[in-house]
């Protein structure tokens, strides 16, 4: 697509910030990468391809994302772990005056303190990105993972 170099860098910066916030940053910043009326889901490829609504994680507003962060911090019991998100292959699939549609591939690696690092989840992001309050934010992010099996340790957003 004909994205200007400046706008392409802005989109890449949003993707980089997303990974940083989930891997090393303050998780409470994650919802701020989305618009107020956003949509976020983590869904298996099979369900996405068949347009089935059942998702592993589904949030339909920034408030729901904030609730997820609070639940992770205050109520979930799980072994400490380190995650690393790697994204590649950013492709803009459509652009209008208001919305940038993009796809990219992702891989998430997980390391528990006394174990080897392993591949945790891989798939594709399908995004709708808009300018909101002077910056790019996700209006919609679908994380479509390739495996039909879901690790029972999916607690954090992908």
C-alpha cells in the first residue's frame, strides 16, 4: 500500500511499544495502546477461519482490557515467567483516511526461571489502527494463533 514512510514508522513504533509493554513494561500501559471502544481477541485459527465467535480471550472495550490487567495483577495465581514477543512481516492491507488495516506474524517465547525457553504461541495479528488523541492506537486487534491446542498458562495478552 502507499503508506508514507513517516506513517509506516509510526505503525512499526506502535507494534514495538506493544511488545515492549507486554514483555518488559508496565502491563497497566497495555490498555492505553487501544481506543476506548476497542476490540481485542485471542482466537484459534480454526475458529477465526470459520467465523466462530469463541475466543480464548475476548475484550470489547478499554475498560475490559483494564479489568484483565487488574485480574492478572490481583487474582491470578501462576508461576512467574518471562515472555518475549517477536513480530515480523508487517503488511498494510488497506488504508483509508481514518483506518489502517494491517497484518503481521508473531511468535511468543516463554521462559520459566528453572526451565529452558520454549515457543509459547505463534500466529498472526490482524489489526485496525486509527489516530486517537493525536497518536496511533489499535481499534481492533485479533491475535489468531495457529495451534488448536491452548496452553493452560495463557494469562497474559498475546
